[in-house]
C-alpha cells in the first residue's frame, strides 16, 4: 500500500500529465460576473454544464443584477430554468440567495466561504467554484460527480461524501492545484475517463492509474 508521501508524488505526476493533456481547461460554465457564475453553478446541480449554458443567455438577458433575481416573478424564473431539472427548488434558491445578497452584501456576491454557505442552494462545491474563479480565493476543492468518480479510480479517496472527499484531496494535492484539478477532472471525465465507456488505452495517466494496473495484473 502506498504511503501518503508516495501518493502525493503520484498525484503531482498525474496533475502534470492532465495539465499537458488539457492546457485550456477552465470553468465550463459560461459567465461574465460572479453573480452569473453563482446562478449557473446552482443550475448545474444534477444537470450538464452544456444544458446550463443553453439556458443562461436568456436568463442573464432577463435578470442582470442580484436585485433583478430577488424581485423576479417565481413562475417566470421557473419557466426560464425548467430544462435544467429540479426547477422549483433551483428557482427558489436563486431568488432567495439573491435576496440575501441584496440585503446583506450590497448586491455583491460575497467573498468568503462563511458568507457563501449562508446562501440557499450553496454548498462547498458551489462556493469553491465561485470564490476560486471569481475572486481567486482558494478555500478548497470543488467536488462534483467527475471529481468523485475519478478520485476514486485514482485511489485518491475512498470516501463517498463530498466533504470527506474534499478533505482527502486537500490533504493530497498542493493548494495551488485545488481549483485546477476540478476543471481537469471535468475535461478528462468528458474526453477520456467516461463513466460507461472509459478510453483507458489512450488515457494520458493510464500508467499511473491503480485501476488500469489492476486490470493488467489480472490478465
């Protein structure tokens, strides 16, 4: 079994290879402002980023500020986000979060994890994405479905809960890569490490992946 130091060395090699494989990897949610990113990230729960990016142009044309969202007619807001799924809760959370932003933060998306977590519909994943991409504030690792699955495959975590996986990743990876690894996981999960049909033979990190090693040893 690998020691923590050995796992850290392997992790750094994997990150280096993934950066080389996806040099343009960045947040895939289209946005121009912290508020737009916050809304888009709330909508991305159990929905593809591609679908969210189809929905948000009309949404952001209709609502431009936190006050606009806070004052939105809930039925209209629901109609605009309907195709992202769970639209009742998402619309309610967006409206409520923006009400708090208007009332407590002068209409600006907060810059601290503590304040972000007070917003409805915002857990650590969303907070990490918004804080990291909008303000350069790195508090943790955004853990989405790609991060959960790939971190398990790489042997970086055995946990099932997002916050426990995040803690494992924070202990393993350099802080400078906490935000980047999330973007790399997304790109790698879409291009190569696809859940139902992984392309292990052309994976840029296959020589460092425990799952591939197990398969080879089993032959």
